[in-house]
């Protein structure tokens, strides 16, 4: 069934209580000694996912016995499907290759029946997520569109990347569940490219932009009032955006059927910044990596670095992410079919 807000709250409460570090096995100190770990980033450079992953890479190794070097490598393509596919089929299963993947890659095999299935999201091993996020619709300050309500009566052009990327999928989702009239023009390489197109006036705006990434990538837009924040999208309202008087997605979803569709699609935001190891990775390596990830998420140096980079950290451990993904992929078929239709042209 679809993921409900109360189940998310339960997960976050469990995280807030905190979990004790799992005791490392006796041989853990030798497991990664003298090795390096490749962190594949399933997104282009300079975007939000790249910023998050490289921040993690600077700190994760300190919590892995043997202190291996963490080498960040961009492997964009298929909304992180390329990186996840490489991880699942080609990468060694010893923990020396991990990946940062977009939630669209996790949801793609569920919501896009025609997609080339590059990996099984229920089989990879989740180390955790650094962020459970809010996404926004925005327009450039020179656009005629100043509010989301105006999109219900005026034509506009919004940018997107590709299928299974939130900018494209959420763009269509809002059209089909709220009646927005904009056209979605896909093919941009990422949100950095979309931002440049907005500045050039090629498009009016975009939906599905992660709020934490937006603040990190375009702080000048907020500082200098160069952007209209039209809508924020999350299972429950974001206090920061509520204080900014940005309307919430549920204000524009009028039917129970559409609400179930939106709940399923945006359920992926709970694991917004997932880090995964291959299926079949050695249990010893998985335990070491999950323990190190949890410790890094609480590390003062990492959190200070994240604050400097203007990225939000609201982490969940790997076992909880694994459970959430399994529940989403068990959603009843009729809801899945309606959601598939909602995020496509």
C-alpha cells in the first residue's frame, strides 16, 4: 500500500531516538585496510546530488576501520539507473564500490513499465539516506507566472530532465493532478542546466527541484529575490516554507484518487539521498559501511561541512530505508497504474 505520513513520522521518531553503533567484528579493522572505495554519483557534476555525495565522501572514511580513501566519481545517466546498474551487475561485491542514487531510480522500475530495468531496487543494500526532503516548483523572477494558482489559468513552459527524474515526473504529476497548464520541455542535463535556462528566459520555471539542493545551488536567487517559490511538495508541510507562505501540494489536489497517486509518487522523498551497496555484498562489509554511515550522519565535522555547503541533513539508517523501499514496491497495482499515468505525458 502507499506510504502514509504517519509511517514516515514513525521512522523519523525512531531516528531521533538514535541507534547504538553496531559492534564491529574482530576482523573489521583489516577489511578495508589499504583499499579505496569508489563512490559512484548517479548525477552530473555541480547538482544537488553531487554536492551531497562529495560532502559525504570527505568524511565517511574516518569512520571505516582502516580509513580507506573515498573516491567520488560521477556516473550520470538514466536518472541514476546507469550507476545503480553498474553497481548491481559489474562492480565487485566486496564493498569497495558504493553509489549515490536518486529516488527516481528506485521508483522507476515500479512506475515506468516501459523503462529498461537496469537494477532491482529491492535487492541493492541501502546504507542510509542523508536527507528526506521537500521539493518545490519555482519560476524565474521575470516570468509572468508568480504563483502556482496562475498556472491553473495561464500557459507556461517548465523544464525537465528525463523520465524518472523528479523535474520531469513531478512536472507531469502536477499537470495531471492539479490541472496546471504549463508544457514540460525535457532534455536538460540537470537542475543546474535548468537554472541557467530560467536565467536566459528559455523557460518559465520547473517543478520537482529539491529544496535543499535549490538553496545550495542558487542561494543568490533567494538572497536577491530572483525567484518565485510557487509550491512545496512533501507528505506533510515544511515549516520553513510554510513560514515563507509557500502553498503546499495538498491545496491543489482535490480528489482522493489523485491524493493516493501523489502520496505514492512523493513517498520517494523520504529517501531523498540514498547510498547503496551492491546486492550480495559481504555481510561483514555491509555492517561496516552501515555503521560508518550512521556515525558520519552524527559527526560534528560532517554537519559543519554540510551547513557550509547549505545542505540539510535529516538522515535515516539503511535498515529503515530498505523497509520503506520494500513497502513502496508492494503498492496495490491499481494505484501504481494511476501513478504511472500521472507522471507521463
